[in-house]
């Protein structure tokens, strides 16, 4: 399947920016500068790839104003070349349109409402009273719980599960294996046995959220779990009950967020990081991969707590001292006193 | 849907405890002290929320004996307010009853036995010779392998997978995306290629176990993987082959437990912790979040091993020394000798 | 179900090795030396289990040449006893054969090609133009995207999802909950909102790969994500877009591999480890559990970076100093200068 081609002049007519070089240059696909072949348009969004510009076989490139003179290739000058590349790629690679309609194998509960232009794939189950919004696509094997709502233009890949009474707004993408609204981990000990605490809150997901494969978002214990507009979650993230994730925050894979944590807006959290329960994270906080946040963060900024790796034998020799670090600090304190004492004794 | 209301007098008649204030006070739902509105019953289970008691708009509260005099609100005095709250919430929020019967889209293998009062949802597959116990609910899209057993009163949310020959006892809850009985990770290197070691053990799960969304429990290599009674597992936990988890142990999300580890009873393991293979963990061990247990623990108690986070630049300045900690310790030892030597030289 | 028995003489005729003791000894199942009963064949693959040999009730054992004299039991002497055990276990425990055919509830898209001897289970969806190879088994609830290819002798357990346009070679095993080809985590910030970057690459999986339950492998952003021949992935691993994993590398559960990382051949990566994006890992690198690899590794060898655990109070006392380690190093440096100065002052 070859994509339809676009001339640079057509592209800027749709997406803005300015053409330098031949505006009739036709491009069919986006590519990195390094891998581009004839018919591709590359992009330079990071200064460290400047050296690839000269050698690139791309038919055209997207560059920022400061890099516009670095090449003779036909080029589009854009304020934000990476965002421009994203928009152009979406233009060149439109999602396949899914025909409206409900597959005959779908099972639909009483009172469920499905927009006439929605696409419901094979072997989907839609619970009683659920609603599927205009233009939404629900692929094969998805299960939507009773009274849950998927807003307009939703896109649920195969084998997504949404429990009952969850509310998902518009243009939300859920990848395969996502589970929305499972019970939070609420238990109370009584005489040597755990009692289950009913999880009666919901999950509310805002507009333009994307959630990666096998990520889980638990329903609230009493109040709701909330994912605000524009949040982007990668794969295999665990969002516990009553968490709130602020708008436009992006979280990489395998992160665990414990119950009732509140994360601000425009945060960026690295892979396999963790946030303990009931903490507050301010807006615009960056958390490094593999870092456990163990107390609230009140100021924007970058935070980390990663044990540096080394060769195994070196690690072993060094790490053993961590169990005696307090003692080492005391030894240094004692030495400082001794030195002071010796200096005082000097004639 | 409004829950049916209960008078405090009716509640203590069912659940025990003592009413102070008007026993005719009617409550419809549980809530936190902070969020409670009229018709709600709050609870005070943690001294740090005492200050919320005065301002709460709850119609009634659950308190312990020592806190009974802190409020004039109608109240139930209970020995264990948090457990009481759990029981009351279950009373006020009963699970919807699922009509007995087998959905016509279900596929059932030869010789499978399904209790007449079980509920089997749409597009479920039940393998040959499998058994589903009395009162169990198996929701849409679940797949139960050949000869596997689900005991009485089981609750399987949508899209759970149980492989063949697994045995799950009574009142077990499995959330969506759970995989029980996949092959353990058993491989043997031979002349540059990995050979697969057949995983011929089973998974045995005791009574009253709950397993969170997308958690995986592998079948044993030769013997069985065992989850004892009353164990509670949160989401996205990995339980490898031949692990044994002792009764009433609770494990938070994203924990990984490597092969043949044995965990005691009444342990509590924090999120994203890890336990290496073949280790033994005693009863009543608490393990902090993000902690890797690298050798067996023979005594009850709390254990941790977390790198403390800080601002990124501070972390970087400090962490760099971890690769030279052994050297630092030697330097301190040398200093101590020098000091001793200098002190010895004193006239 | 009792397995068919094999005489030791029959076994060596099929698998090689040499019999010592009665070649007519019949064995029905493999077992550990410790758990073996009559009719079982044990194996000694690790010197630390030698002491179990004397007490074992196994009817026969597999041993290496150097251990052949340690027992009087009927035995098979093999160059690699563990690999021999793996092969023998496969002989004694053949996978149940699945009858060729397509279950009537399967939904098959236009132009899909399914080998006549493939087994397609209930409620499977196979997208338009997809191909399922000879002898492959696709169990209940799997969804195969449009134009994706499963090679010969594939084995997909229930509820696997493969997105569109992925290519999976021969003898690949995918366990339940695996998601192949979901979108990578590609976003670009523009004026306070994230733009989605279309993920137009594929996932290519080589021969003899096995992927554990709930593991996710994202499709490439522009180029492909590649898992080479013989790679073994445990459960709940996250493989981000454009990662390449070299042939015969084995990765334990819960590992996260960030985008565009390249991992060599014959690497072994421990559980819950992480690899940051765009890094290169050489061949034959071993990475310890719970270790974050934050820069490229150019030499074979073993690497680690694990915070050692201890009792909680000891951990707390020690860990607090990590936030002041740089200061401690400076204090030691100052002491060294002081000592030098004091020594210089000596008369």
C-alpha cells in the first residue's frame, strides 16, 4: 500500500510553514534522515542529528528556521519541526476508516445506546445501559460494562475491558489489554482475615487521553479515580484507586501509582518509576525512570533516585558499604574531632 | 441508583456494635468524613483524621470506643471501625445479582460441568472436563482451560484466562486480564539454543483469594505453584513458577516474584518490590515498595532497600560517589590509621 | 492421565546418551531428585544437589559424566543433563494435539489465508488478509490484525492480540494476554497539547521466540521493532517501539525496555530490570534483576545496580546519608589534607 503523495506546496497549504526549494517536490512518506529514501520527507528536530542532514537521501526535509540554511534539499520551514512531522505523518498515514455498523456476533445489553456511525467489531459485549458515542470504534473482543460511557470518536483496540459505570470522554484511545475500572486494592484486617472493602467509585477519563497496552486504571474506593484531559499513558502502567492525574501529563511504561496519589498537570514520569500513596505531585514535575517518589513534591523541577549500575564485581564491592553508611559517617565525624583536637594540641 | 437506607439500629442488629445518639438515624451510603453529605455514614479509623470529625456533614459515623466522646453525631461504636466500615459498605452496596444461566454464545467443551446456578456470560469458552462451581459468575470473554476447576461462589471478571488443569477454590475473585497457569519461564541452553522445559505443574489457588487486573500466575515446572487461602494480590503482579504464597499475605501492584520463592503467611509486600528465586520469606514480614529481596528473610519485621530521591542535580552529585564507595571507605580507614599514628607520635 | 512409559534403552535410542545400570528400567515422568517417586526419572544438573542423589527415590537419573559414579541407580549419562532433562520431559509430556479446523464461531476477514491443518479456536477474529501458517494453533479469543502473518507451527494461547501488519515467524509461542504491535509511545508537544505521532512501523518476530503472559511489544514508530530468532521473553515485559533484541537473548519478567534500545545476542536480563532508550547493549551481557541500565554497554560481562535491602530502621539510618554523600566525600578530602598538613608540621 503506497500512501498518496503530496506536494510540498499542498502540505504547507494544509499545515502551514514555508517551502524553500521546489514546491512541486512530491513526498509519500515520513522517515528519519538516516533511513529516508527517495520520496520520503525527513525532519530535523534535534541538533544532534544535524550531521545526518548532508548525507540524507530524503526528497525533502522539515527544519526549523535556524537550520533552514543547512541544506539545499527542498524543505519546509516550521516553528516546531517535530510537531510538524507528527501532523504530516498523520496526513500521510490516515487510520483506515472503519465502516459504521455492529458486527452480528456482538452482544448488546438492554438499553445500551450505540451511535449509528460507530463501528462495533466481532464478539464485543456491551453491557446494559452503556453508551458508545458518535464515530467510535470498538474492536473485537472488547467488553464494556453496564452503564459505562465511551464518548465520541473513541478508539478501543481489541480485548479492552471497561467495567461498569465508568465515564470515558471524547477522542480517547485505549490499547489492547487495557482494564478500566477494576476494583481498587482495598482490604481491612479483622481477626486474622482480610475483608474486602467494596470499591464503589468510578473511573473518569477526560478528552484526548491515550492509554497503552495492558495498563490498568482501578475504580475509586468511595470517590472516583480521575484521568484528566490530554493525559498520555504508556503500556503496563498501574493506576490505583482514587489517583488523579493532571491534564497533559505523560507517563512512560511500567510506572506504578499507588492509591490516592495526586499528580499535577504537564508532569513527565519516566519508565518503571513509582509514586507512593496519598502523595501530591506539583505541576510540571519530571521524575526520572526507576525513581520511587516517597514524599510529596511541591515544586516543579526534575527529580531522580536511581542506583547507578556498574560491573557486577564493582557493584558488589561498593554496595556492601551501604549497610554501614551511617557508621562511616560517624567515623568521619570522629576523625574530624580528632583532627581538631590534634590541631589544638599543636604547640 | 440510590441504595436502600438502613437505620443505625438495623445496622447494629446485623453487624454488631453499639449506637450512641438517635438509633433511628437513616444512612444510605458510606463516605469519608471529608466528603460525606447528608445521608452518608463516615468512619474514623485513623487518629490523623480526628480533626475532620468536627466539620463532617455525615449523618452518622463509625468510631472506636476511645473516640466515641469526640462527636455529638449519631454514631456506631465498634471495636474495629475500619473493618466495620468494610462490612457496612458491603451491606449498602451489594454486588448486582447475576441471573443463573449460560449465555447462548458460550462454547463448552465435552464433559465440562457447570453448576445450575452459575452465571456464564457471553463469548466464554469452557474447556473439556472443566468444572464451574455453585453460584460462580464467569463474565464475558473468559477462557477456562481443559479440566480446570473454579470452586463455589467464584467471580471472574471479563477476559480472564485460566489455562488447563488449574484448581481454584471457593470465593475467589479474578479481575480482568488475569492469566492463571501460563507456562513458567523454564529454558535450558544447549549448543547455542534455548530448549523449552515443559511446564507440567499446575496452579492451585485457595479459598477467598482475590487477584487484581492483569496479574499473572504461572503454572509449576514440575510441582505446583500455590496461592494459599486468603491471599490478596493487587494488579500487574508476576508470580513465577513454583512460587508458594502463604495464607493471608497481601501484595501490592507491580511486584515480581521469581521462581520457587516461598513467602510466608500474613506478609505485606509493597508496590513494585521484587523477590529473587528460591528464597524463603518468613511469616509476618513487611517489605517496602521498590525493594529487591536478594536473600532469604528468616525473621518477622519490616525490610527496605530504596534509593532516596532528590532533585536531579543533587542526585547526580551524590550518586556518582556510589561507584567509589569502597575506595571512600578505604580512605577513611587510612585516615584512622594516620590519626592513630599521629597521636602515638605525640610527645 | 498417566504418561506412556519409556525404557532407558528407548530413551537413549531417541535422545542419545549412555545407559548405566538396567536399560529396561521404565520411567513415566520427570521429577526433581527430592520429589521423585517410583517411576520417575530425576536429574542432577547442579553440583549443589549432589547430596540429594543418595536419598532420591527416583527409578533412574540423568547425570553428567563426572557424576556417573556417584550413584548406583539406573542412569543416563549425558553431556548436558539439564538439556537432556528438557528433551526427555518433552518426550514424556507431549502437547495435546489440537484437531485441525476452524471453530464455527471464528470470524475471518476477507482474503485471510489459514493453513488447512491449523487449529483455530472459538471466538477468534482473523483480520482481512492475515495468514496463519501450517500446523499453527490459535486458541480462543485471540485477535489477529489485518495482513499480519503467523508462521508455521505457531502456538497462540487464549486472548492474545496481534495488531495489523505484524510478521511472526515459525514455531513462535505467545502466551495469554500478549499484545504485539500496539502503538509505541510517540508524542510531540505543541502549544500545551500532545500530538500523537503515527506509529507506522511493524513488529517482526523471528523463529522459535516465546513470549510470556501479558508481555507487550509495540510496533515501530517509523522503522520496525525486531525480536530476533530464539529470543525468550518472560511475563509482563514491556518492549517499546523500535527496540531490537538480539538472537537467543533471554529476559525475565517485568523488565522494561525503552524505545530504540538495541540489545545484543545471548544476553540475559534479570527480572524488573530496565534499559533506557536509544542505548546499545553488547552481546553476552548479563544484567542483574532490578538494575537500570542508563548508558550503553560495550563489553560482555555482568552488570548490576541494586540497592541492598536491610531491616527498615537500619535502611533508614543509612539511606539518609545518600543525600549528603557528596558532602561526605568532601569531608574526607578535607581530612586528608589536614592530615598531610599535620604530618608536614611534625618536627
